[in-house]
């Protein structure tokens, strides 16, 4: 369903790196399952180096966070996964749940890209 | 002293949750909490509603959830009531531990009550007649 994909993420491909910008302002129980399926499809299609840009997100709940964990698990050891541009509130959820210990988190998209190049 | 209160009744449809989230967010602005704390209060309300939908009502969309926000000079109290299955008392205080190196067993769910307990200053849960009521209090710092 191309329409749905366009609504949830916007893709940008840089050589071997896929950058997905999440488009809605909320990632929660209403859309986390669709989001997860779409991103896992990208990974299964061979995009194993992934940056998720959260700049649009102003609300993330534990369902959305759970989707990020599933994506992390799918890419672990197989590829590269990082998160960028999360606002202070969203970052506080990563810290609260201690998921900050798992994810590579960067302030900007450029830093995320650079981290992969330096890997 | 009770200053102001708002009561909202919704059907247990996930599509209704963001509306309640936005309402508590705006309500908290009146108490001049920081942006981050307002997000965390909204998050606690959303997690509590998600739990009602998923666990109390097993994803049935047509059951009723009642939400009441009460503002005091020094705190906000939030009451969330459902008439579904009660929360197991042990789960209420359960911690959320995981080993970041044990990748296959990383938790993908079950974080809601942990988040609520972490964010709120006081969390109580009681059964009154056929109602389960979760009461969350956040002090104004």
C-alpha cells in the first residue's frame, strides 16, 4: 500500500544508507503497528543500514517505543541502526525506560550519517 | 483546594486516546509544568488508557472509559476508570529490568505501568463497585 507508506515515512537513500523520516507527529497505539511493518519491510528488502529521523515526532508512547525495539532487534549485528533528531521530551522516554543504553542516538541527521561512515 | 476539574468519557477505541492526550496536555499548561513534564503526564495518561483498552477491555472498542483531571494549587490528580478486567496487584508495582546485551529477550511491551510509576508522585488503584479506578498524582515542583 504505497499511500500508507507515504503517510508514515519519507525515504531518502544515501549510497548504502536509508534515512526514514517519520512523518506523523505522534507514534502511538494508533499507528505503531503499521509503522513497524513498513520499516521491517524496508529491512527485509535489504536496507540494513538505517537512520530514523524523529524530528516530526512530538509524542511517543511505549507502543511506539516497542516498535523501535523490534527494529533494533531485527538490525542488530546485521546492520547499522541509529535514531536522530528526537526532541527533549521523546529523549526523556528513552532515558526513563533506559532504552538509551540500546540505541545509537544523535542530535542531527549529519551526526548519524557520519557515525556510520566512521564505523 | 480543588480549583478546576474536567471529566471526559470515551469509548475504548485507540483513535480516541490522542484527543484525551491533547486535553491533558493543554490542561497542564495552566499549572505551568515544564514542556518535558507535561509530555510525561500526557504519556502516563495515554499509557493508562492503552492499558484499559488492551487489558481491561481486551481491545473491544465499544466499552467506556472515564477520565477526570482535577487541578489543585499544588498538584494535578488524574482519575481513570474502567469497568473491565482489573489489573493484577503484583503488576502494579512491577519493575522493568532488562539486560541490554541480551538482544533476543529485549522487552517490546509491558512498559506502561513502569512509566506511570516513574513519572507520577503517587499512584493508587482501587475497585469501587464494578469500577476499576487508577488515581495518579503529580505534584507541582
